[in-house]
């Protein structure tokens, strides 16, 4: 399998599996507990069918959307994900370059391996900063201030991770940062020498959003430890309301799932919510964003930008989400496998294919702009 033979999500996944040591592949590929929610995320899209309209004379298709004040040329964006430099040495820079090429946003994780500032300098496309809430309120303020100075466009507070999910694949391989591999994990690294050479001959792995504040070196603090020791599980609506006021700009909550929470987000002045179960990596058995979308859009769709992510593998998934009222759709593993498979060239190819797919699907649906999509385009099939 080579890049030129990759035509869809599954092809990139296979190539990533071939290139990456098992523990790293499984870190991307896995979910929490029995991975039920992770599987359901994609399966949810099959429960409704698209109903096209014909003879509408569709020539040019406008895919642009405006979300949280950002004009995007396409209705999808790259959701923030951790540790990208581990997957390929080009890491976040590859993803940001492709997002820029397609005129869309990209997210930088708190556990990102390139700095907000470097990414901002090199890429003009809207930048989202994914943030975790720390016990140390001074640290939260300092990090927000840094993001402001870096020119971050949207603050995205992840609210579904007050504790880490139970990722049993990682327990089996010993995947953690710093690595504490067991014998099987070690063997899997040794069997992918190409990855190892690439890793040691390029820029050193670092976590620039945290390096100033947390010592992750020499095993002093693992990412697991960061979650349990530094993040604040008592975070509540009042805390977040203060943050929203302090940021005083576009602010969204990532991981909202209930109607009640969506209404609270509006009340405290958020400008967006991402319906998300973290790609099935946190609470297994939780509802999918797509299944929850209709109720949330009905409740708050006129007051706040509703975005979703999870399980998106096809252009038609994006059209279904937009038909149900999502303002934009986040991609996670969709770009991570291509990144792991071939760096920027991989992400570029995958996003190019998706762009073509969405354009084709819009034409086949008889739609010229995203506003032409509506719930009338969807019928439940079960
Ligand atoms: C390897 C990996 C790392 C992730 N890291 C983060 C993170 O640091 N912060 C965060 O809010 N979400 C993180 N996510 C969740 C994504 O932002 C997104 O919600 C999810 O991947 C969407 O599901 P999908 O992968 O099925 O598209 C991560 C997901 C994956 C697969």
C-alpha cells in the first residue's frame, strides 16, 4: 500500500498502521472501554438517508460557511489533536499548511507539539486553541493571555475530559508520555526502524504549550499525571463564565452533549459549542454527536454556532450533519491517519479527496450552497 493507492479513510488508516509502531497507531486508533461509542460515531450517519433534488441547474458550488466569526471556504476543519509530532515529524505544521490551502481552521491542542506562536507566524488561516482548565487559576489566565498575544482566533475549552478515558489499548502496549513501553511495545517499535530513524533525525519532541509550566521531562510528570494533578475536576459553569468574560472573544465549549448544557453555554456568553464525545475516547456508551444534533439545534441553533465532530469519514457524512443544522464539522482521525502515513503530502491528498467528494455530493444533492441543505434532505431509514 502506497500513498497513491489511498482513496478513502480506510486506505490511509491501513497505510498509517503499516508505518507506525503499534503503540502509536493504537493510541490514534483506539477509544475508551469497549470502543462502542467510537464505532457508533460513524454508524450513526447510516441511520439516515440523503434525499436529493434534481434538475436544479447546479454549476458552481459555494462551500463556504461562517462559524464563530471565521469565514471558512469549506464546511470542515481540523479538530485539535495531541502529540502530532509523534505521528510524523511534520506534525501540526503539515496539518496547518493543508488547512490554510483549503481556507479552513485548524486546532492546536494544549498537548500540541508545535507552538501557537510558530504556527501563527507561518499560517494565516483561523487558529483555534484547545484548552484544558487547570487548578491553578493564574496558570489559566497566563495561558489565555499567551494565546491572545499569539493571535489565536477562537478559544476552545474541552469540557469532556475532567479525567482521562480508559484506553485499554494503551494499557496493553504501555503507551504514555514519557514512554513506558512493555516488552511487546518495545518489540513493536523495533520492528518499525523507519519510524525510529525519522523520529530521531528531526526536531526534538516537545510540548510547547505546556513546557513553560509543566516538567514532562525525565518521567517527572506523564500526560496521565498532568490530567490527574494539574487539571481541575471541580471546574463548573461559574468558572467557565469567568473565562469567557476574560477571553472576551470567540469562545466555544468542546464536548457539550445535553440540551441543558447547550442552553447554559448560551447563557454564559459562549459563541460556539462542539457536540463531541472526543472520538469515543472518553465516556464509552455515550451518545453520538450526530444523534444529538437535531435536539440541540432545535433548542439553541439560533443563539449559538453548533458544530459537531466524531466518526466523519465521508463527504456524505458532512452533508448529513450540515443538513441537520451543524454550522461546521470537525475532523480528527480523518487527517491523523494520512499525517502518519505520509506527512503533509498525506494530509493534502486526503483533504483534497474530501473537498472533491463534498463538491460532488453537493451537485448530486442539487445544492449550490450550504444554505440549500436542510433537514428536509434527510429521512431516517430505521
Ligand atoms: C489521537 C487523538 C488525539 C486527540 N487529542 C485531543 C486533544 O488534545 N484535545 C481535544 O480536545 N481533543 C482531542 N482529540 C479529539 C478530537 O479533537 C476530536 O474530537 C475527535 O478526534 C473526533 O473524532 P474522530 O477522530 O472520529 O474524527 C483527539 C483525538 C485523537 C484521535
